[in-house]
C-alpha cells in the first residue's frame, strides 16, 4: 500500500471513529439532527457523482428522493410492511424507475438529458400533489411509523437515528467506492471521456449509462425512505427542483473529480447555513456566489485546495530562496 493510500485509509478510520464518538457523547438533539442531515446529503451528492462518472448530468435526484420517501411511507402505513422492507423496496423502486426512464433518455447528451431529468422531478412532484387519495395531496403525509426496533433498540431518539444513518452512509459510500474502482467504474470513466470511442470498441454505452443512473437512483430512494421514517411527515414539495440544485452544488463545490469531493461539499454547505442563521434568507445567493467562485477559480473543487496551497508554498519558498541567493 502506498503512503498516500495509507494516509487516506488512516484518515477514513479516524473520521469514522470521530463520528462514533459524536453519536456516543453528543446528546443535543439539534447537533445530532445537523449531523444526520450531513450524512443524508453526503450519500445523495456521492450518488449524483456516481451518475456523473458516466458523463451524465442528472437533476432527477429530487424526484427520486420523493419517490423513495412516499413509497416507504405508504408501504408501512397502508400495507403494513416492515419499515426495513419498505426502505429496501423504496430504494429498489427508485432504481427501477431510473432504469425505465434511463433507457429512452440516456441516449440524449449534454443539456438535453439534464432537461429531461428536470421534467421528471416535476412529474413526480405533481403526481404526488394530485393523487390525494393515496398521498394526501398538498397536505402531505403525517404519523409515518418509525423504524421497527431490533436487538432491543427503539428508534425514538436522535442518537438511534444518528447511528442508523451512519451505517447507511458508510455502507453506501463503501459500495460506491467499490463500484468506482471496479471494471464497471473504469468503463463509466471511459464513456465520459469518449463515448463514441467506447462504442467503437464494443462497449454498450447506453447500458452502462442506465446502470449508473439506476445505481444512483437506488441510493436516492433509500435516503428518501430514511427521511420519511425519521421525520414522520412528508411534504410533496420538500424535494423539488431547488433541493436537486443544492445536491448538485454540493458535488461541484466539493469536487466532482474526487471521491471525497461530495463528502466535503455536503458537509461544509450543510454546516454553513446553520452557523450563518442571520443570512438564511440570502442563502441561495450565497450558494450561487460560492458556486461561481469555485467554477472560475478552483474548477477541481475544494478537494484540490491542499494541492493548490502546497504549490503556492513551494513557489513562495522558491522565490524567497532565489531572492536570498
């Protein structure tokens, strides 16, 4: 194992241990809630990046989260499903729907695919709002059951939900990391760089794009299901277009080119509104300004900041040495 990989592995272990300690010793409901939001958004931004690996810029995550949330809630409320089974079905259904809309539309490239994904979000939101007999319409759903207890653990406190989301996040990130470093992940990258060349050597580019879209959809649906049972209430407009844009901003600001990028972006941009409450009404403008600065000044995202600082320090030290010489 190279020193760089060893350092990355060590940092990951320390981060996981730090999160476990937070869950064990922090009892403030508000702080735990912020950490839960961070972990949810880390999974969403990372799954959006997985889709982007194949060269697709999807803005469908809001619709997929909505689909997963309502699927899990309705299965538990209307059909008496175990909440754990409902969560799994929510993720699988979101993945299947992604697959169904992916086959006809992943052939579209660039802005055309992005526009179709936006329409998908609006269709899901409008369907939920209009299907009053099933979804409650604009009033939403209330009294959604909490996750079923197991091994003596009852999901009634923020701490229990913190550890549940921690497990979901770690498992999701591990799966996405393994996919990215597998032959499938290498194929995704090859398609993004030159899909015509990939097709010329016999790669089914449409199939791989649909696969990436479906995997990302599964994780979005899973997070939606978790949210439904965590909050115990759903608003059909909670995961609309603006929500999807925020997930995209987390990915870009953190750095879409590195696995750690969405993790950094989602963490910092979730904490920022919490520590800058007086600017809450201006937060969309703040996010837009941050996004523009990153795009123009640091296109690799915040994940590339250490390397930039390192080059800057080396250049400064070299200039000083030249002056002294």
